[in-house]
């Protein structure tokens, strides 16, 4: 039997069936990914202190996203929106375009792997497909 984050009895009775189904399928974050997140947080911490301007904002916002995950708050909308704003500012102010530091790409890889490991990859594919056809 696969371990899931929530058992049916743990979920509030008033949740819609689709939400219960999704939450009932979520798997806990694997230990290897937790360790990777911790290492990425340390890298982001050290690099953001040395960074300036829009890059510092990107690193700070990405740190906030990973920290929200670490503290079991989930990737809250505010931290995701903050990262989106910071990335847009960086793109606008980085003329000529400067590549993001490798740690940012490593974080994106971690987030992708976490989504897959927790069983959300299929759900996101369906949502993406619905958005593209809608």
C-alpha cells in the first residue's frame, strides 16, 4: 500500500469530492527531496546575501517558496506571486539578458521532481491541457 499524506478520515466532511480525491492521492515528500530542499535553501541563503538588485529579489523570493514548503505551509500563493514578480523584474532589468545562477535552475528541477513524487504530475498535465484547449 502506498503511503499518502491524508487518510479519508482526516479530511473535512464538507470538501468537494474532487478535492478529497486529490488530497487522498498526495504522497509525502521523499527524504531525498527533503534533503535536496535543505541544501538548496542553504545555497539560496548564501547567494542572496551576495546578490544585488533584481537578482537578490529573485533569490529571496525563491527562498521564500522553498521555506514555505519546509515549514509545511505549502507553497503559498503570496510566495509564488512574489517569485513571479521578482522573475519578471529580473528579466526586464537584465538587458542584455543575463542567465540566472545555476541554483535557480536547480530549484526549478527540485520543484518539478517534488510535484511528480507527490503524485501531482498527472493532475497538472490535465489542468494544463484544459487551459490550452479552453
